[in-house]
C-alpha cells in the first residue's frame, strides 16, 4: 500500500512579506502532560515521542499579522489568470491590516483544468504571507486518516497532516493545500474529507482533535487552499464552506507573458543562461503560448538544450518539443 503524497515546508518571512506581530497558543501543556503520564511505561512509543515533542517545542507559534498591504504586483504579473483570487486575498488582508484582528482568509477552492497553475499559485500565497506550507495530494490517497490522524491503537498509527503542520511548524496560520480534492473519492473505509467539515468552520476548528494525539489543538487560523478539476466529485457541504474560483487557462497574450517570465527566470538561474539572448523571439513565444503553464518550463529546458546542441545563442521554433501533451484547448466547466 503506497503512502499518501505529503509535504511539509516551512518558509520564513522575506522582504516585503507580512510581518510577524504576535504569538498564539495552540494547545494546553497540562493536557499533554496528563496524557503522557497515563501512558504505559513500555507501550505506545510513537505516541510518547509525540507528546514529548509537543512539550519540548511548547504551545506557542508565530502568527503573521499585516501592518500593511504586501507588494502583490509581481503576482498579478506572473499569474494573470488568477486575478480574481488575488483580488479576494488582497481584500481580506486589507480588512485586518490596521486592526487588532488576526488575519483570516476564507477557505478557497481553485477549480480548473490540469496544468493551469493551481498548486503553483498556492505556493505563492504561502510565500506572500511568509508562513508555513503543508501539502497533501488526494490523488494518491490510500488512507482516510491523512488529515485527521489514526487511532494510536492501530499498528502504524501516526498523526494527521493538520497536526504535523501545526506542531512541527513555526506558525499558527500556515497555508495547507489539499491538492486534487476531487480525487479523494468515497471508496475508503473512512471518509478522507470527514475532518474538513469541522476544520473549515472557524468556530469548531478552535478545538480540533487529531485521532492519534487526542489533544485539542487550535487549527482555526489555518489558511486552506484546495484544488480540483471537477467540482461534481466534491461534497456539497465542503463547497459551501469555501470560496470557489474557476480558474481559466490564460489567454494568448497572458500566456506569452508567462512564457517570457519563465524564460528570463531560467536564463538568470543558470550560468549557461547568459549565453542566450535576453528575450526570446515572438515566433517562439507564439509556440509556447499554445502550452499549459505547467508544460512551459519543460518546453523551455528542451529548447535551451536543442539550441545549445546546435551551437546557437538564440532559441528557434524548431527547438521547441513536438508534443501535444500540454496543448491548450477550449475549456468548459460543467456544473
């Protein structure tokens, strides 16, 4: 049985990001101590180690708090097909920038075709806020406990993703991405999305209980970003708890801008890049604009390699890969 695809990334504040302004208690130390003392001396070693880690790290985590609107122009430029989502994030940051309120971002669902850049966008949001990132891919999910943990009575039991991201991370309000939520399905013994009903509600998420640790933990500040290709496979109660954004493929002009930024980024990141022209030709950009954003970077790398083999410092259309895998097509959404 394969393991679900998970990732835990801690990103620190960067210049221009939202500053850290306060600390937040995520759990009660006395509750952890009480459960630790009740454990049998030579049993539940993983659970014991979890409690000891909680005590060692302590219950306080950083909580990012805006003192002003962060610079977002680069995101509007780099992610032209996500402008409505960026507008919504910007509005919600503005609400609390000059108040005592904590930053609250309504859970969001990014709905759109494969390769449109949904996961890439989620990572950018975590970088913008200067907080942590928890990531779980539902497409490879083989257990219903990936978000909420499994009972310590079971062999191989472990905490869930929400608990791990909060306890092992540095932030009380990390971004947690539930990628391809529409692939979770209902064929598991336990509903993999069951815990989300409470987690997506601010009031009930205050006392989230992971089934492994069984200690209430404050998950109310988590910033949820889900991605999906088909909303018909997502339970209605989940949809009702989220702002749903339909993300379209970028139009031709926007795709050309994305292609230019990728070209310049690859060129700047490699020593060999300085040998190539500062900007690709219009005919090459026309060819790249036919690809989904996910495919563009691979296409550029192939083109750079082909041009180098041909001992040219300029990419030509013939250098682009001849594949239809990432070709753009007319996108429609079924409700």
